[in-house]
C-alpha cells in the first residue's frame, strides 16, 4: 500500500443530520441557498431592507465599479445605534439586553431602555469633550457593560471606534492609537482577572505619554484600586455622564461611512487596521446572527463567550445581537475563576439557550474533565457554536456530548476579522454536520477552494480557500494602506479574496478548513495539515492538547515537531512518547509521525488563547526567540526550549 496523501488524512467521518424538531422551528430555510445563488446581490439587498431600519433606504446594492474597493448600499443612510436600540424601545424596551456578570460575582441587568439611556448620555458626554463625526476613538477596557455602551455611543455620533483588547500592552496601544490618530481614549481603572487587577489605566498613562493625538481619557471606575488622573486630560466616566441628557440625536450616516477599525496581526510586525463600514457590516451581522444562531428574540438567552476586544465580540456580542433584539449574557472573567465550572454555573443560573465559544476553550474544558459541567443543569442549551480555529473532531464530540446533551446542533463557524461576519457555517436545522467540518458557505457567500493557479478544485481535493464574490460585511481596506489591502487579499488570486487559509472539499462537497497556509507542512513532498496531526494526538486518551509545527529538515524539507500537554494522571515517559508516535501513525499514516514530541505542562499562547506556532517553529529550529513577554504564559517558553535542546543532544 502506498503512503496516504492529504486526501486520506481526514478522520473517519460521522454525519449528524438535523433533527426534525429543530428544522420545524428553524429561522433558516433550505430555499435561501437557491435564492442567493440566483442573485446574490438581490439576496443581500432583501436582507438589508428587511432587517435594518434605514433613514434613507438604498437603491443601489453593490457598487463594483472599482474592484477590489467594493461598496454596498452606497446611497443608503442609517444609524447603527438607532438600529440596535431606538427601534426596539417601542416594542420591548423593558426586555433585557445584557445580563452582565462580574468576575467577583457582582451582576448588572441592562434592559434595552437602560442601555439606550446610557448610550445617549455617554454620546452626549463624548460630544461635550469635542468628539465629532469622523474622529477616531480608542477603547481599551475589560469586559464591562461600558465597553458596549462606549462603542454604541461612538456609532451614535459617527465617531469610528478602535477597540484594543484589554490584554494588550502599552506599546500596542501606542501603535494602534498612532496609526488611527485617535483623539480620545476610553478605559477602566482596572479589570478583574482571576482575582487580580489588570492595571488598564496605568497602561494608558504610559501609552498616552507617547500618544500626542489623544486629547482626553475617560475612565470607568471598576476596580477602585486608585489611579492617577491628570487634570484637564482625564475624566471619570461617572462625572462625565452625570449631567448629560439621556437623549442624543443620532448622526445620519452613509452606509459606507466608517463604523470601526479593528487591528489584527498580519505577516509583518505592523498590525493591520481592518476597516468596517456601516450598512454592509450591520446587514452581515444581523443576517448571520439570526440564521446561524437561530435567534428567537422572545425566548433565547444567548451567550457569546468571547471578548469584545476581538471581532467575535464586536459582531456577536454587540452589533448582531442588539440589532436582533436579543437577550445576551456578558461575563467579565475567565472560565476557571473561582472554579472550573464558572461557565456552567452561569448557564444554569440564567437559562442560557445558545453558547458560542472557541475550540481552545472546549479543549481546556475537556482537560479539566466532565465532572465540572456535570455539576450543573445544562438542559436549557439548544444550540452550540465554535469559532476561531479548526475544531478537532474529538473536541467537537466532547462539546456535543457533555455540553450539548448529544442533541444540540453545533455550528462550526469560519470567518475572520476581515470578513466582518460568519462566512462558512452549517445552518442549524438545515445542514447535516460533520465533526471538524465547517460545512458550506452561507447563502450569499461564495467560498471556493482553488489550486495554485486559482482554479476551483474537484471534490476530494485540497487547496486554498478563496471567496469568489464580494459580500456586504467585507473589510473595505486597511486603514491608511490601500496598497497593503490589495496586496494581502486580492493579488494572489486576482478577482478573488484570499483569506490565507488552506482548505479541502470532501467527496460530499463539505469544506474542511485546515488552518493558515503557513501552518500547513510539507514533508517529503506531502502536504500535511498541522491540525490533522494535532487531532490524531488529542485523539489519544493521554493527550489534553497538542500543537504541531513544521520544523526544518535537511532530508524531508520539513519534519513534524509536536508539543503535547497530558491529561492529569499521565506521566511523560519514553514509552508514552513512542506510543503517541505510533498512534499518529495509526490514525493518519507513517508520513505524519512526529519527528519529535516534547511534553509540556502548557503550550505558549497569545492572550487571546491562540497557540503561538511561530514560536514553536523557532524552538524546533533553535532560533533566537526574541521578545515573548506578550504571551499569556511566557514562562513556559524557556522550559520547552530547554527540552528541545536536550532532545537534540540526545539525538
Ligand atoms: O485561520 C482561520 C481561523 O482564524 C482566522 C481568523 O482569525 P481572526 O481574524 O482572529 O478571527 C477569528 C474569529 C472570527 C482564519 O483565517 N478560523 C476562524 N474560524 C475558524 C478558523 N479556522 C477553522 N475553522 C473555523 N471555524
């Protein structure tokens, strides 16, 4: 028998058809695919008209006169905060918008009426400090309601926001504030994280010393640990809003006016300021939130357990849910504080019906053990989602069984900061799912896997993920760098958007996103996805989490280096090392056996929880590691590097 190639690498597949009961009540219908296939522009126009309130309804849907600078709904006018708040007040102002839970256990409930009043007051406060339509406002906060309030207030007065994740350093604030030339910075004194204070205002003080564009800093009092307030520059949030009226006339925004900038990492050191505009973005957010999460505004309690500092939180904690008049849970802290059942406790207490989280979190829950969710009644859950990285089938199955009670559909949603909203996902009640596959493009989205020459591949083949047609919530450019926008996304496959991911189309036409293209290894001429090897490793009972990178190898081009964390009760022995290599060989084929396996108590992760594969590649190749201080767990890096050195010496 010959060595299996990529076409044989996918796991034994199981298919989960939708349950008739779910289908009977689903928001989505099969016919949406046909409607969008017939005329994708008309499909999006219909959604824009039906789902949003326009001050001036658009007559033009797509303007493709200057590709790749596509525009949508160009003659339409609207205000996003009015769509998220004002229009719900007449028929449900007393409905809860957010059940907010602080990490120390304090809670707040904000109805739509409460939220509207807070947003209007703060919008007036911003105006009183001189913020005008078009001015950029940087926001660096923890997960408190004021973060959503600040974003909506910016949207109300037409000031694009730039949210900077609260885990970033002062340096990162400086870069982002400088790039956007932000006029205002909104922060908290501190944020709670596992019982300690993250000194957000102190970081802002350092950043502002090198950020001449910032005129004022508004500070929410959260941790009350005492911070410096600079006279004339810094203002307490509560002082600012105290005397403000709770009505503020919304700015009339063109559909193509900038709503926000969100910075994301690219292939260079300089983060890219991804630009999202008003009408198209909200159309994408509202449509996908309703269809993918099957939102029933009157009965659902929805929880996107992401941080608003990332795009997932922008679209699926703030804009999508509020546009759809949803009741959401918002949680300030981490899932393991004070104990590892915090999420499950909250779900039981609030009767959460829909949970959206990341595979990394699910793998952590697996590692901690099923006894934590088993302590709580999770039967209110009826739909689960995942996002952010490929989910290995084992984690999918664990989520399905231990959190979803083996009945809730799982939507594995593929999208990016750049796409603004979900692009590829099952439609619950409609799509039969396969663990690990993100299934199909949503209606109105044309994802295609292409080969090196940009030609769509046949079923059963792998290649590069591309999007063949523009969509309303697409990024419009990179802030201040149109050329980088063109070069990064539209040059490799002219006429197609290239997100940087590898993917495979299976025999049944299902999409499997295999990870970033730079994470796909080439071993002896065989392309092997890091995710495939990771899935095989975590499939072993001993393995809690695994990361795999392509290390340089003189003979085979690349060789597979694996980094593994073990479940409690397992010891890192030579015997287990060999057993795991054989297990991978057994699951995938000899070609996929790791050259090295390093056991480590944790994997180096960014503060957003992503595994730092670049660092693992550097360790594998014994390169200088540079600055690792921005990692969530920097201390682990040195330990792994020493092990890697020791292993090389043994060899
Ligand atoms: O590689 C893909 C991966 O995450 C990248 C986008 O990252 P970011 O802009 O930070 O946005 C994350 C949240 C939307 C993609 O290029 N990715 C995201 N979702 C999935 C995924 N990979 C596989 N499956 C997914 N469901």
